[in-house]
C-alpha cells in the first residue's frame, strides 16, 4: 500500500458574514462545487483548521491540492491551492544484485545482499578474475518488498594484470637467487614449497623470498628467520623438556632445565603458525583450531620436536 502523504492546512479567520459549515478538497482537477473530498468540522463563524488529507489514490509526483469552504446558506468561498509532492511508499530492501555487461534478467544477477533492511550498507569486493581486459560496464540494482528499482551503471576498465610464474629466494647475504617455477601460472601464491637447506651450516639464518610475474617484475621482499642445527624428536637425553597439558585448550606450559630460546607451533606440513622467542615458559594457543600440531622447541642443545594435540 502506498504511504499516505499528510498535508496540514491552516485556514486563518475568514469573513464570509455567515457560519462556516463544511469544506472540501480535490487534487489537480476541479470536480465541481460539492463534489470534492469532504472536510467536516463543527459549524463556526471563524475557523482555523488543521486537517489530515489522504492522498493514497494519487500517483507519485508533483500535484496541485485545492480546498474551499461553504457557509450555512450554501455559499462557497474562494478556492485556495498549494503544490504538493506525493512520494512513493517506504519499503525495506530485500535484495541487491550486480552484473557485468549483459543483463541476465531481474533476480538473476550476482547477489550482494538478501534479507530485509531499511538501509543496506554494502562493502564488497567484486571479483573480476573471469573478465577479459578492456572496457566493461558494471550494473547494480535493488529490490524492495514490491518491485525492482532503477538499474545503475558504472563503466570501468580492467587492465591486463600479469600472472605469477616464479618464486625466488636467497639465504642470508648471498647474492645468488634460487628459482621455483610456477606451473601453471597463478594469480596469487598461497602454497607450501620444499626448499633445500642442506648447504647451510648450523646456526641462525634468514631466507628472503620474492614472487615474479610473467613480465619479469619482482614483488617486495619477504624475510623470515630460521635455525639450522642438530635436533631430536622426543629425545629426553638431548633436552630435559616437559610440555603440558597435552591435549591443551588455552595455554601450553614448558618446563626445562635448559633455557628455552624460542618455541614455534607448526602444521603437519611444517608451516609455522605461531612463534615466540626469548626465555619462553608458556604459549597461548586458544586461537588455533582443534587438531594435531608439531611443537619446535629450541635451546642451546638444539631443537626438540614434540607432537601436541589442541582440543578446546
């Protein structure tokens, strides 16, 4: 149902010389005296009237509202008028959608929002991965509880972004770069790679990593510290270490006669998920999902690897 547009009219003192008995109003076209919409009130010699008028049947847009009064001898006074604007009904947004270049039909676009809200504040990243480079038009529109609104358009240009074809790395202060070729070429790199460190001596090292695109451009460098040295898995003779509780839910405690220099939690593939350095006595693991992990504990005697279960 269309929302009612409420118009308040104020009639100052009118000197008809008779008692005012009735009023009427109409929109745009005069239907003739006595044929408008009635405004009833108590007969009076003077009148200040505030009346709520229904414009439910009037189409949205600008219109002219007319009104006049009649006295007790059926004499009509002057016809007054004022311009009014009738708005569309306010309804909740139920869907937002977009499409690129070709309209698939109402309701068949890619959804940005579905539900019911007075205002839909959308902050979404629109994927252009499958769009060819060049000029395109992005279209978007919304649907309320009754109908679809206007379809808006936004021209844009997609540049030719090269894919990534290699990962390059070096150790410490070496000038030599090692290359891992990517096949197939990728838009982004989020993978585990096996890197040969057999040529490195025992001690602390730094690995520097870049990615390269098909045009030969290198990204900014990313560096990570790591340690190479003797290690033992669950070897109590190598290091006096107690890790508890196991399974753990919030915090892992470390108890050792040796000074712990650093601790790292690794996935079963060897990816570092959390790390801490210094004289470590405990580590908060409440943010890690349930599962089996490897715990790498470094001391002056080397690195001990323990298995740890996290169960919240």
